[in-house]
């Protein structure tokens, strides 16, 4: 198998924005709605194409988004509104001022050294500043009924591909262990992404893993975890299942808020 690094595997493949652009602070980062206030400065780490970040600006003061994807930051800078977008790695980021709130959503799942990143984010907080982490436990996904075996095999390969690069497939449940020693106050809430047939945006939700197979799947093929034939077969079978059989899907998502 190809020995690509976690940094390489985490790179957002072309087409990722199609998924990211469906997310808003209200439908995909609602944990922030309880803590955002006018006048507060906010840093969004791993901001992607900026749709959530721009939404944050409606509720807060000065907002900055940072991401290492040149493609996604370019998209974010189209009609940026009141948000400043920075291209770069958070570990190298040296802002002129610290922040009241730092948020990172669905980002630590792609990092092999999450503790280092958390320490860096904490160092950029003002005294008694708030760190908000939202992320998945990929091991706890629930489909009803089970998808085709081809997708189950693809999903197992996807988790193995991530694990082999040092990524934590259950990071949502481990964030608290990474922050509790330093934190003054901790709040953990379940924020599962759940959809069932008939609900608004059902098609977008259930087609997520088809999109993953279409985009991330190419990386799995390149790294030798699946064949191209298996990838295409997975896409075709899952598409039929999603349209004809799927009843619901729950993605395990947890928010950890820590005051420092």
C-alpha cells in the first residue's frame, strides 16, 4: 500500500465543496448558537469554503477563518462578507490578537496529532476564552436498514485508511481527554446528524457516502485500499439503496466546549 501521510490523506479532494456548501451554522454547527454573542472575536479553524464561518459572523463580532486548502479558501473569499479568511496551517498561525472563541468543526478527525493542534488553539485564546470542538465518532454510524455489502466494505476500508495514517476514528469521544487537564470548565453535548426519509434535505444527507466514494474513494484507490472497480460498484449499489431502501441514517457527532 502507498504510505501517504495523514497530511496528504486529509487534503480535501476536488468536489468536497459540494458537501461543505450545504452546511450552515444553524444546520451543522448549532452548538455555537448558545455561545456566540455580538462583539466576540471568533476564529474558525478548518473553515473550508466558509459557509459556516460567514454564518457565525451574523451572531458575533470580528470573525476569522483559516484553512490550508487553497481551493477552499479561494471559494470562501468570494463574497466574504465581514469575515477575514486566511490560507495556512493553524500550527503556523500567528495572529496579531487573541480570540474570545475558537471553533473547529469536523476537522480534528483529519489530524494525526490532535493534542498538538488543541494546544495551539488554546494558546490563541484570551483568558477565559472558549474552545468549541465538534467532531465525529465514525465507528458509531447507524444506517437503517444496513446498506449494501459493497458500502460496508468500502466504509471499513475508509476507516482503516484513516487509522493507518494515525487519524482517530472516534475522536468525538476523545476530545474531552485531550482538554480536561487544562480546562476550567467543560460542557459536552450530543449533536448527532440524523435524517430519515421524508425529512427536509434527506437526499443530501443520505447521499453523503456516495459523495465520499466519489471523492475520497479516489484516494483509497490510489493508496491501494480498494480497487477502482470496487469503488464504482459501491457508488452504483449505494445510489440504488439510498433511493429505494434507505429509511434513516445517524452520524454520531459530539460537541465539546472548554473554557480556559
